[in-house]
């Protein structure tokens, strides 16, 4: 390579593979940075408004000497729910009061800022880590540090600091509770509606891909995708917890726009069971295709019937997703019964494909028969079996 001279193009063919084009940093930034949703924008604006209002009350109206404490507390207390704002307010006030009193007491006893820091900060840090206040424990040592650094630890200064913190906390909680109080029910409905669709897509993939020569790598992909269903279930449980918490002490949740009611917790139970069956089924298929397993691969006839069964089961899940969005009607109910019947017919034919002469092959097919039977039982509505149907709850 020649340094200091421009490189001229060569007429010789380039036998080395070209590296992929490098994505410029603006494109990378646009891919990484996502557009904030409405909830984040609203909460950010509310936090800014709470801080400005708290500063106006303490700095302009009360002419407090330490008005910074009020907007600091107000910003921290615009939380994701009204209940969380109130709980965090109690925790924050206790930690700020503890840090302030520790710093003022240490300074009064020693008369030296450095010595007071050596006494107050370890105790404040220990208190913040030990007390069951979560992230709010950081306010104890930081408040103590601010008090000692500014040298404002007289009784009047301590009283002003606590009063301004109390005013800021009240403003933050009031703004979060009275101005578009957050309600997290739409997320539950969205996640609950996506569960049947996720199961349907995976069942269709397995049904269309299973045959007598499917590879272990493909079965491993099915197994990994089945494990991903549990992440969606975990997100749904988290969303239910947020939704339940967002209605506590919320004065405006009944005045907000009405949303379709989310299904009961029994809906989660049904699709957890369906996810369990899909995971077990994909594991059986993966082990049957493995070279180190002694059980043989199921015969092609049984796998063909399994493909028909899983494809029909996927259609059942899609019907459930559509019914979740728009409700059951006669047409959807008829379609569901049709797909369930087709899946059960395929299951009956698959049971007849078990070899009579090879016990190992019979055991391999039997495991698929058992787990697919459990899958169909979980998808069968109440009018075809005893007991209530959780999907209709």
C-alpha cells in the first residue's frame, strides 16, 4: 500500500469478498432511538409542569430561600400510577428528612463540615440501603451532602428545606392525580389479544414444516420459539399488575375513555397451558430428530397427520384472537367447531398410524399423540366438555 498517494482503480478482478456496506451513524441512531409513545410524552410534560408549579409556589409566592427542593421533589413524584406517586412520596419525604436531620445534627455536634460528612454520610448511605424504600434510599445521602456542602443546617434552614420538600411532593402527587392520571388497561388488552396469534403462528410453522425429513435444527428453532411464548405471558402478568395498581387512589380512571374490558386471569391460564403443550411438542420433535436419542423418528404417515392437526389448531387460535377483538358470534363459533373437529379427526387418524411391530416407534408416536391430545383438550370449549370455559369468563 502506498502512503500519501491516491489509490487508482485496478483492472484486475477482485477475488476477495467485499465487506457489507457500513451503515452511517445517523441511520444507526434512527434505528436505535425509537419514537416516544404518547404515555411517555404526557408524563414528561406533567413532570415539567409540576416542577414549574412547585418552583412558582415556593420561589415566587413563599419566597423560600431553598426553593430548589420543591421542583426536585415534584419531578420525582410524577410516577407511572397515582398509587406509586403517593407511596414514593412517603418514601422520599422520609429519606430527605433523615438525611437533613443527620447532616444538621452532625454539623451541630462537630462544628466542622468535613468531620460532619465523615459522620453523617456513612449512616445516611446505610439507612438508604437498609430501609425498604427502593431507589428512594439514594435521597438520604444526597440530601445530607447538599445540606453540608451549602452550610445551611441551622434550625430555620432545616425547617425551610423540609417545608419546601413537602410542598413539592404535594404538587407532584396532585398533578399526577388530577391531570390525565395514568391508566394502564390498554396494554393488558393488547397483550392478551396477541397471545392466541403468537400460538397460531408457531403452530402453523410446525404444522407446515413437520414431515419425515425435518431437521433437528428446524425442530430446535421451534423449541426456542415456544420458549418465547412465556416472555409474552410474563409481559401480560406485569401489565395486569400495572393495570390493577393504576386504579388505586385514581380519581379519574372512571372518567377516562372507555376501553374494551380485558379478559380475566383465567385467560392467562388457558394460554399458559397451550404454551406448555407447544413447548413439550417441539421438544419431542427435537429429540426424535436427534442422533443421540434411541427412540426412532415417527413414521411419515403419523407426522403428516400431526401437520394437519397443528394447522387446524392454529386456525382455532386465530378464531380466538378474532373473538377477543370483536366478540364471539355464530359464524366464529361455527368456524371454531369446524377446525376443532378437523383437528380431532387428524388426531384419531394419527393414533391409527402407530406401528404394531416396533415398540420404540410406537412409543415415539405415542408421545406425540398424548401431547396433541392435551393441546386439543385445552382448546376445546365448554360445550364440548365438562366444566366452565375460561375463555368465556
